[in-house]
């Protein structure tokens, strides 16, 4: 059975940043992405100034100084110039993050690798068991890891960074 110290399920921004954080460690890390292309998840790609500064280069982000919210048929314009938001192409962001990971020998990324099952110390991908010591769930709002851990969630929220 193949074995890794850490398996990260999900190669979105959070999963790839987690892998980057582990890049200089002595941990053997596997990032599993169910899609054939990193960043192809349909998402707004909304980022804060802090996120854009993390990139330290232009990746085609578009800046927004106002947000419109519709509540009870009333349109409200919110000025966010002090803390603007940006949209970014998720595929461009994913490729930027993957490029940062290429320098680490301890990181393996596998696309087209949906996790079919999670057990206490292994996951099943393409009918093969892969052992782990640590499991990171970066697999989104319908997280398989969250369900495996039986973490209940019944609240929905919207957050704005300020």
C-alpha cells in the first residue's frame, strides 16, 4: 500500500496553500484533486487585498470598490474602497499555486483522483488504498472529510473581510 505522511483532499486555493506550507517540511505530502484540471471549480474566485498581496504578482485580478446587495427588493450600494475585493480566474490562480509547489520534492499532486472512501488511516482512490498519518479536508462545502468526521453543519453565512 502506498503511504504518505499527509494527504490533502482538494487542490483548490486552500489545499494548495496547505501543501505550500508543508513544502519545506520532512513530511511526504499527497494532494488529491478529483478534477482533470486544477482550478476548474465554478467559483467566483473572490479575494481580499491580503490574498492579492500573497500572490506578489499580477494574475489578472479585477478590483471592485463597491458591492451591491439586494435585501427585500431594496438595492444597497456598499462602499468598500478601504478594503476592496478582487475577482480572479481560478484556473490562473491554481496554476500560479502549482508553480510554487514545483520546487518541493516532498509534494505530489494527482489530478483525476477522486477519493471514493475514507477510513481511519487510508483513503481509496481508483480502487487503491493510500495510507496517511494526517488527513486535510480542503474539499469544499460538501466536504467528504467533514462527513467522514461527522462534523455537522446546518448554518450558512456570508463573510466580508474588513
